[in-house]
């Protein structure tokens, strides 16, 4: 269900859809709560707190400010904001009156997505190279929410997933000097791990090989790739092991040795931890 509101107030002109997702969407999908646009008529401030919602908005024109988590962010045309609305926030425009597009949304997986976003360096406010990709997507969500499409909730889930992908793509790794430098550094490490993951890899050896402090190396690698070095190596080993389990005649002991895990029991435990089944059970599935 959805209701379309157009509103002229002393402060803003708005067009918004208040959306009520189906029980299935609420329990199983990313689902929309509200989507809309506004144009400020005069300076104003909006304050919210304790909303079970995540908010993304784009500044289409004008200027303003966001107060969130004890910080004040100056906003200008082209900026994108992504916040957890369970925490208090306020946003306001000044004499350079702004226009915004926004959507509030939620999902059972969003807490984990948000934590990963922040862990990987996702920003509260950022200025993407292509604002239109966000603006157009919010317009598509608005149009879809006002439609009578019988699988509308599924399509909204798809659009919100795309929105999260854009947020992570643009905010996790903006082409800034420091992050780009770190990415180039870690790319060399990753290439080395991709080529040598079947060998014994020690953090001290990596630190010496790439002239990096081991604490810096572990922290930045995880920031860039979302996994510790040890987990990344383990994932590569298990991926290779899956190929050998399915497409070779090697025994499990031989496969364990081939991927650098000479202890067959450890190999089996690690495989189960990643895949949820033992190597033998995985083989039988295929």
C-alpha cells in the first residue's frame, strides 16, 4: 500500500510517498518506507531520532548542513548522505535553499550491511563523481512505489539493493589520494596472495617483503578488501579445494595438501566452517 502526498508548507514544497510493504517484504526483503523530493521555500531545520530506518538523500541544488553523531557536515549540490536513523540527526538549509531527493528504507539484514559499510570506511557524506546515478535511482524508486506492479515489492528490493551497491561502490573507495595510495599498496599484497595462497604465508614475511608495518598491513588490507589476510587466504584455498573436489580424482588428503593445508582434519573443519558441509558432503551434492 502507498499514499502519495504533495504538500506546500511555509518552509518546503514536497512530493512524497508513504509506503507500506507487504508482510513478506517486511520480513524477507529490503523494503521501502518513504520516498520523495522537496524544494525549500525558506530556511528550515528537520530533526528526527529513534527511527527504525536508514536514510539516503541527494542534494540536488542549494546548500545545507547535517548534524549526526556529534559532527556537523556542510552539504552542497551533488552531495550524497547515508545514515542510520536510529541515531538522532537533523538537517537544515540556509539562504541557499536546497532541493533534495530521498528515501527511507529498512530490512532485516540492514544492521549487518551498515556495520560492514562503516567498517570498510563508508562515509556519512560524500560527493560522488556521478550524482545522477543516485538521483535517477531515487526517481525510479519513486515511480515504482506509485505503480500498480504486482511484484512491486520485489522490484523495490532490487532497486534498494542497487542503491546499496552504489553507496558502497562510491563511498567505500573514493578516488582520494590517501585511500588510492593504500589501495595500490594492498593490490600488490593481494596479487602476491593470489599467486602464493597454497604456500605457507606468515605475516612477518609479508611485512618484510612489502616494507610495511604488520599492524598497518593487517588493518588496511581489511579496510580495502573486507577480510583479514588469513581469512582471504583461507577463502582462496577453499575455493581451489572446491574445484578439485568437483573436477579431479584426487583424494581428500591430496586436495588438502594441494591447497596448502597438510592436516586433513584441519582442512575438513575449515571447509565445513566456510561451506557448511564437509568436503565429502560437498562432493556428493554435485
